[in-house]
C-alpha cells in the first residue's frame, strides 16, 4: 500500500470518530447547558465571589473556576471545562483505537454515552472533573505509547502527568491510586510490576508534598479541617457499635441515646452536620472548639485502639452501603428555587433523568458493579501487560480499583459519583480490552 493510500485510509477511520465526537459534544450541550449547579459547586463558586479559598472542597477548583468564569459566568464555565475534558479524553481514545479498527473507535464513543457516565457530564462536582482529567491523562499516554522517545512523546507524557496532579489536587484521597496511574503514564508501552513498585513510594511522596505546596504555600488556602469529618463519622460509628459514647464531651441522657441509636446511619455523616435531630453533635464539638483541634485526633486514635471491632463494623457498613445500595446519582434539585427541579422545561434532560430513575434499580448504578468490572479487566489484561493495551487497562483500571478501596477508611458518604473514576476506567477498559495485538 502506498503512503498516499495509507493517508486516505487514516482519514476514513478518523473522520467518523471526529464527526461523532462533535455530535456527542453538541448533544451534551443540548442536554445539560448551562450545567447543573450542586450544593458543593455553589460553595466553591461562592469562594470566588468572596475572594477567599478554603480547603474543604479544593482550592485548585476554586482558582481554575475563577480563571475561566469570565468566559461564561456561573455554572456554564465549569460545565464547559468538564464536558471538553470528558469528550477530549474519549476522542483521543477513539482515534487511537481507530488505528486498528474503525469500529473500535466508534465503539469507544458509544460507550461514552452510557448513562452511568454520561449523566454526570453536566453536573458540577469535582469528582466529575477529577475522573475526566485522569481519563484524559491515561488516553494521552496510550496515544503515544508506541512512538519513539522524541520531544512530542515527552511533551504529551508531561501533560498527562500534569493532569494526574491536577486530578489529585481535586481529590487528595487519590493518593494511593495516583502512583499506579503515574507508572503507566511514564511507561505506557508495557506494564512491569517491579518498576511500578519502585516508583510507587517516590510518586506517593511527591503527591503528599504537592498538597501543602499548592493548597497553602501557593494558593493561601485556609484550613477547614475536612479530614476531621472522617473522625467525627468514625467516632459516631464506634459509639453506635460499641454502645458507648466515644466523643470527648458529655451528652445529656437523651442526646446519648440518640447518638448511639437512631442518629447513626452508614449512608453519610450529614446527620451530625445539617439534619435534625442530631445537629447537637457538631454544635457541641464546634462550640467547645473540639472540631479542628488535636483533641479530636487523639480521641479518634484512642477509640480505634479501644474498639477495633466496632470500628471495622462501622467501616464495613459504610463500604457495603457505598458498593451495593441505591445512593444519590444525578443531582436534579434546583438550589436557586428550593423544592424545584432543575431544567424542568428541558425535554432532553427530563428524558435522561427518566433513564437514570429506571437504572437506579439496576446494578449499573451500583458502585460495586464498576469496582468488579475494573478488577475483571485487570485480570484479563495481566497476560497482555507487555502490550500498550494491556498496560492501559492495568494502569487505568488498576488505579480505579485502588481508588475505590480508599473509601473503606475515608468515606463519609456513599454517593455514586465517588465511583465515577471506576466507571470511566471500566468503560475505556471495555474498548481497549477488545484490541488484538500481535
């Protein structure tokens, strides 16, 4: 085949992918524009107006949003960023797959329309931005895996590593998953366990140092003690399963009965923060200046040492809820009009919401399904780890498995959005695992 014929073949394979990507992006705008503002996003955007940055959500998201907000004020700017990263990631994957099969390229984009992933593209949560950023990082590395180590490949890999760091700064609980993805980004042609293990600790240490450097030294974020929400939730859970108060305060008899009884739910910690009748917990912890202090950390450590089985029961209940229960999926509340539904006059959004409502009764909207799928892809890819496709699956899906596992000790809620990195990795893995490499 001549070079000219090969070029025509390349365009015949690339053109359907490019056209379908543009169509999918347009569909995303039609369904979601200007984006669904969630409560978390509302607080982040509020920090822009106040000119201050806290670390409860992500200071990086605040600064990025402030930078792009003049382009399309409000929800629209962040929605457009998320949608662009999402479709760029799948487009890069599709074009890479189209080198081998035009149908695999189209298949990858069709998978991107799967409701467990697509229904989140227009909802402004940092989890969506995080998952899209890490997927784009992985697909960029996959695209240049077989190139020689020239300046172009190194530039693409550097961009991929920057996206990894950006995603981590959005979701620091990606600390243990990040080094696995980093090993793939550095060596995308093949996955070798030995060198991935050698990189793991240095990469993890670099990510640990990145948080204080960026959050506090560069961005001047104020400490809001988000990690201590985990301690509060754990102390409440241990109190429930041990049948005795573990907090460093004294409650009334009625409050104590509520604390070890109906206040505890493994679904989330909001019972103690925003909901009656259990607001007395955080009210006292904040009133006595315990929340945010070292006293809470020390109490947490003592409770774990004294009641390890109660802690494990609590954490098992939280993780079980996260993996198998019907949790929050699409956010459809109109926060500007309490009691209302966002985009009520948008038939396209309403149709997608109806699909979501039906799927909530199925395993497709259970986090555990995507954890198992990613684990399955890793098992199937292990024998192909010396190929770019096997390395991609192990890097992306392997990091997703570890990321999901971090929610056992760290989760304070069970929303399905926390599994979105596993969803995207699982969908991308489904396309890549189909590649036949000699």
